């Protein structure tokens, strides 16, 4: 197993992981699978804003999972806060890969001088909630019935990790 920085050559494998999550889970509150055009825009946004896409590949180079972060909100005063996400290929779930990816996300966010990482998780995704708790994320609120998928209302938990960075934040 190896940690990599994913570039667009992994777009197809990331797309497969996203689409499986869209069709079969509440990890993504989308209804329709993404296509390569959406994936291209997603990658371009990540590159434009210097947000990492961190992958884990097996010995054959197959992507087992990935994690990233992006803007939490668009207003400028949120510039030190990011929202993270971790997705594992269905064949590799439950093997501890999320731990490795979340550690890398935290390490990268700290290196980029972010102060706060937010995770927005479906409240039924107990494994993701426990993973984030293990790395110091705290429950900062639950929003009931904000999503509707698979014929039911969905609640989300907001979890937050506050980092010691940056040492000298500035406005503007």
C-alpha cells in the first residue's frame, strides 16, 4: 500500500468510488451518478485552490480510497476552515484505510495553515463518526432532516477539529 497525491489520471477510479457511494449510500447526498465532465471540474477546482486529493493505492496501483478537503464556505472570513471527505472503495472498507487518509488530511491542513476542519457526516454513518472522533473531531451539532434520499429524511452531524495553525492569522 502506498500514499499518493492523486492527479487527473485517477479520475476514472475516483468517479467509480463516488458513483458507488451516490447510488448505494448516504455518504453523498446526490441522486445521479457523476460523469467525467463533473469529475474534470472537481479536479480543476482542487488544483485551482491547492486542495490535495490524497489516495491510497495497492501494490498493483489500484486506488483503494481517497480523501480531500475543500472550501467550507465561500465568504472570505472562512479562509482558515476546510471541509474534509474520505471515500473508500467498497471492496476495501473496514480495513483501516480511512485512518491513514484522515491522518494525511490533518497533516496537509496543518501544513497549509488551516485552523479548522469540518466533517459533515450522515448520522447513520457510525464508522465515519467514530473515525473522526478517534482523531479529535468533536460533535458541534446535528441538523435534522436536511437531506432526503432513499425515501427517508436524513440528518447530518457536523464534527470539527481545531488545529493550532496558523500562528499569525490575518484578515483579508
